[in-house]
C-alpha cells in the first residue's frame, strides 16, 4: 500500500523535524498528515486528545503508537479502555523509540496513527 507519510528525521529541543519541516511541540500523525498536538505530558493524553483517531476508527487506524516522553510509562487507563472499546490497538514507548518505530512501521505500509510528545 503506497503511503505519503512524513518520516521523523530528528527529535529533541522541544520538537521534531518531519519531511524537512520543523514542528515545535508534540505532533500527532494521522492519515499521513502531521499536526500540532497540544499534549505536553502523559497525563494529558486523553480520548479527546485523540478524537481524530477515534473518528477514523479501526478500518483506517490499526493501532496508535504513542511516544510518551523521555521515559516509557503506562498511558492513562481511560485512554487504554477507550481504544480497546473502539477496536484500535495501542503501543507505547519512550519518544525516541517511538519515532524510530513509527518510521519503520510506516515504511512497511502499516495503518497507524502516531502521537509523539516532544522532549
């Protein structure tokens, strides 16, 4: 499946460079489009912060990959439960690992959304 998703080229200093463009702050990539994501820490990741993922549903988003910051930690229970109920998978890891994993999975054509908390 052909994808036109932006690749994460660098991260750090409070943002990301995706496909040659600097993005300040956290980013949410859904439907091969990177957007500003007003999430600064793990506690701020809510079902509402991923509304676009839920709108697209499991036919368009197989799973969400979250980069939860400098250190891996379990996302909030309400988010985990909402994704499970919607039939959307969840993977989470520290932001550096998530950025690398996102690039790999995107190159394989996987249907994922990715939320990366800036570090």
